[in-house]
């Protein structure tokens, strides 16, 4: 068996980002930039007013002075003249500062009477003026490549006058569930069988991580059927299988794909849940074979599939972020497998985050996983921990799953 860290490193090292494509600005949210975004304009394009008021010469705008109002400068309609001695121009937020003016007299600090304005508070030079290029300048790099775009980034790209963005194509992920005993939700359940949850849960995880899932029909425990189903995913950027990852009489993924050119890298990891996990290639298509137990499949998805999707999307790919918490229950010493305990997360009255693993950690218990807010990490050979001891937790809510 290899370690979790080595398995993740080998998976990430075998993957490359998908090619770039051009998408409309509005479709860029959540995508990863393939090329940096440089501004096509300067913002603001000129000195502009930060407030409603009067554009003035600060030398004339001492408290008690009267100024002649010679025009207006609303946003989008610049005043074409200049502000001379003893003059002011009515201006509104975003309006260009007229030539000659160097400050803004707030409307709250002014009194307008018959085309003139009384200064009620002395104006300092530069007051309430947003200088040209205060935000960014034309040609400036605003967003680097390999950045996953937020709503804030979309707004910045829009302000920089970019209607289109170059992003990495969303990776297409084929998802193949195997097993005679499983049926899709709503289909007749075979005698002695169960409803399959893995394919749909993994499809949701793929979507949350920025991928495009393709759920394939369930393949029975038959080598030819598995090989034919896998062949349908050769156009995908990755094939993810669930079930059949071990070496039992009915664990057929490796044996079914071998004659089709499957090259195995590794298939056992020192972790719980999820020891039987396959990684290799079917021709040029990477294959990640997850365990059949639903909790094992999803935990392995968090630990390995999400970083792999990050890599395919154009990000470096990394282990899920952890936070520090206090043990809400005593934990026994761990064995040589890296454990991932499903746990409740709570914040106590003193603001400390506590993580309390559920009493039952069976890898078939989806209800427990659905109610968990985090995965408590227990490294190999970790010592026993008392209540209140610090430990590391993967907060599941941050992953959007």
C-alpha cells in the first residue's frame, strides 16, 4: 500500500490542464483563466468626483466665500469649459472634474442661492477627487492565469472592457458504476440488490469542482460489459469507476480493462475508508477507480478526485484545506492507515471549533456522511487523544458538496 500523499502526488503528476476555450464574460464564473487578463482601459478614465457637490478651485473655496455656478457636470456629460477664479460647476458622483478645478465642495457643505453657492466649510486641495487611473491603468495585468474566477473577478474583467475570456475547458468526466446488485434511482431493484448512489453523488461532486460529468449506464459484473462501457468514455478527460476496484471474484475493473490497454499505476492506499483504489490509464484516458462502498467513494472523491479536477481545470491541484479544531470526544490510537472520521462541527461559547466524530463510522452509512460537516484526519499511528485535544479537520461545506 502507498500513502495518501504519494497517491495524490502521482495522480496530479499524471494530469495536465484541459485546452483553452473562449467564453462570454457572463459564463466565466467558476472557470479557470487560461491567459491573464490585462486592462484595455484606464479606470477612472479621468479625474472624477467621488461625491455630489461642486467642482471648485480650492484657493477660492474658503469658508464664507461665494462662488458663481457656471454649469453642471453629471456623470457621462462632462462640462466643456473651465472653472475660473470665483467659479464653481455643479457636479455629481462620477462626473469628470472640469479643467481648472482641483477639489469638490460637498453639497452638504454648500448653500445654493440664485446661481451662486456659499461655501460653509473650507475645501482642501484634492478633496473628494478620484484621480485618473486610481483603480487600474490600461495594459495593467488585473487577473493572472490559473485563477478560478469569482463574481468579483467577473466585475473587474467587465470594468476592464473584456466581453470574452480565455478559460480552460471544463473537464469531461465519465462516471461508470459497476455491479450486478445496483440499480439507478427509480429503476426496478434486482432481487438482493440496492439502489446505486455513487454515480449521482460523484456527478454532483464533479459539478461542484468545475467539471462536466457524464453518467454512463451501470455495467454489470461482466468483463465485456465493463470494457464496452469504459470505451464509451475514451473521449472524456478522465474515467471514474465505482465498485470492482479490489481483487475479488466479482471485482472485475482491472481484469476487464487490461486487454483494452489499461496500464495500472497503483491500486491500494493506506487509508480508511477507501483502501482499494485504482489509478492508471486506458490508452490516453486517465482512470480513477473508486471503491463501491458509497462513503468510501465520496471520501476518496474528496481526497483524490477534487484535486485531480483542480489540475484538469488549470489549477495546481492540492489537498483539501484543513482547519484546526478541538476533539469533542476522546479518540483511540490509530493504526497504520490514514483515517477520515465523519464528524459534527460546532463552535462553543468561547469561539472554539470542536469536532465530534460520529460513534459509527461504517463506510456504507450515507446518512452519517450527509450529516457530517467535516472529516477528522487521523494520520497513521496517531496516538490516542483526550477530549479537547487539537486535531485537523477538512470542512466539507467549503467544497460545495
